[in-house]
C-alpha cells in the first residue's frame, strides 16, 4: 500500500470504482452521505502523491451532489477534511 492510501485510509476513506475504469477515494457515513476524492490533474483517478491537486465531492444519501471543492493538494485537504465535511453536512441537513 502506498503512502497516499495509508494516510487517506486513516481518515476512513477507501478506494472504490466509480465506473468506466475510474476510481476515487470514498468515505461513507451512517446517514448514507458520501465524500469522494479524485485527482484534479488526472481526472477520474485517485491522487498519486500528497502534493497532487484534488477535487472533493459531497453527496447526500440519495446520491445527489451537494457540494464540490477544488483543493490545492491532498495534504492540505487532509488537514481540514473534518471541517469541510462538517460544514457541508450542516448545510445539507
């Protein structure tokens, strides 16, 4: 397992197929909401390093996108992930 998967895994994310050969990191919540992370520079794939720019998508329990954020790099996103998720979920209750 590489360091990106190790570090994002500690935040509760796992790798999943999103169809068509594309993959993302996903975190599922008990209420059915999901957060997906993909690479901005290699669309449809997971970031290969902590310095890769990323996109974060927020989805409700119906699978509807409720938010999206481009982040400069995965390491920055990881440092504020809980806050990003808390804000998005509070807006979409």
